[in-house]
C-alpha cells in the first residue's frame, strides 16, 4: 500500500485552530469597525460578514471539539496574534477591506480549498465538509470585497492604503501563513501614523445622509393616518442600524467574555442589521431613497458614553423589553389593514427580539461578574432605565419606558 504525504491528526488540529482564531479575529474587527465605516452599502455587508465569520468560527470550533481540542484559543503563535491586533488599526474603509478581505480572507479561502487534499479524507470527512462550506462563504465575501475596493480606490486621491496592505501581507507571511506551513520570514517594519481608532465614539455616515432632529419627530396616529404612520414606523426601523453598530462596539470592547457570548452578540448584531434592512426595503417600496432618511446617530453616540457592560444591559434588559408591547400592537394593526408585508416584517423582528431578551438574561450577570460590577441584573436594569429617560433623543423610547413602568411589575 503506497504512502501519501498527509498531515497528521495533530497537525490537522493545529491548522484548524489557526483558522478558527483568524475567523474569530475577523468577527471582532468587522464588528468594531461597523460604526466607523461611513459607506452605507459597505456597512450593510460588514454586518452580514460579522455574523458569517462568527458562524465559520463556530463550525471550526465544533470540529475541533470532535477532535478532542476543547481550548482552541491556546497555543496561538504570537505572530498571528500580532496580525489580529493590527487588523483593528486600519485608518479607513479601504485599509479595512484590503487587509481583512484581500489579505486574510483570501488566504483563508486558499487554505480551505487546499486543506481537503492534505488530510485523510475518508477519516476526516467532517473537516472536509466543514471547509467546503466555509470556502463558499469566504469566496462570496472576497468577490464582494474586490468590487468594493475597486470602487473605493477609484475615488481615493492617494494609495496609502497599499502600504498597510503590504504590511499585513508581511505579518501574515512572518506568522507562517494562515496554516503555519510557510517558511518563516522577517517581521516587516510597521508603517507610522496608524493609531487605534476603535472603539468609535461616534458612528459615521456618508455626507448626504440627513441627521435626525428629535424636535421634529412626531408619530402620526396609527388609525387616522395609516400611510404616514407606516412610513414613520419604517424610518425608525431603518435606524436600527445604530443598534447593530452599538453591538459591534460592545463585542469589540468585551474580549474577555467567552466565545459563546461573542457568537450570540454577533448574531444579535446581524439581527439588528436585518431589522434595519426591513426598514430599507419598506422605504424603497414607498418610493423613497434610503439616502434621504434621517439618521438617528445620536442614540449610538450617547450610548458610547457608557461602558460596554452598561450598554449591553441597557439594550437587552431595558430598550428591547420596553418595545415588545408596541411590536405586538403594530403587528395587529398591519394585519387589520391587510398590510401583510409590514406585519411579516415586524413579526420576524418580534421573534428575533425574544432571543435577544433571553441572551440578555443569560449574559448580563456574566458581564457584571467578569468586569467587577457589584450590582444585580435588576439593579443595573433600573439604573439604565433611569439613564435612558434622561438621555435618549428618541421620544418613542421614552414612551415605551413610561408605558412599561406603568404596567404591574414594571
């Protein structure tokens, strides 16, 4: 029986650990950068890819558990850790996309395609199937990024981003590539003027987007002005982008939390992005341009004055529970007037929110313990509820809070 040069089971595990580490690092980088990218179409893609990278990491970690590796974060070489830290230090959208996608994701794609030919496929078929799925995800992401980079580069007056891309390529090579099989090379010199911009204290928008004016935010009567109410409602849905951005910063600022939490937050982020896209879809159905809809950037900006733990508690134990009764009323209203698309949109949102409340109950106590808070979940929820009434720019959130407080047990 002839022999074939295949990697050992131990080498297989080490390579999968590296892949999982990079997917987790990309999840964190894209999440942290979501508020800082002004380009609306890019922002929408980053939210999806944050979730897809978390999903890819979870699939890899699941296979590693099957191979009896239960702590895949152990033993990651310093070179890969350096690369992961430096991914966060992009200075704009072009640098983010070229390094995260055209360097790291492209290299992961190549490794995912090559790996099945290196392992004992009959015995290791679960790995092969996993990497086939992950390769398809990476291929779509990289193809999108190539088009986005070409479009952004055509509008860029300089090519400084190429220097950061070359530096990232050098870091990856110095780490032995994504699989660790490359010949070691010297670590490249770091370009100057690349300070860490994360976390973003203010979320970024393209210049043409109008900014929300709280004084002009008047909710039309649901029964008397159903058309105006529908438009107003989905204008606010479009602005759930700020919830996705808030979760991006929360995820980035809480690296000490366990992987399951990061995975849940990445999914929560994508849910909020999809809720924004429900608004975007309806706005377009109503004949309006997304670029003409006011952006409620103030809610992200004021929440970023709080630590990440308090932001998470505010979102999952105050804002989202407060809004649940209103969602039910809106579903019933749209069903009553036979607007099935609007009713479906809010029903899907309502289902997602139930998961978010469950995650809030699960992770708020863990966050409190991890970051040294002495409050109970109930105490921090009360404090955050009081804070919201004083600080939110959105009248609807005030109304929801006051209604919930008036309910028995509220």
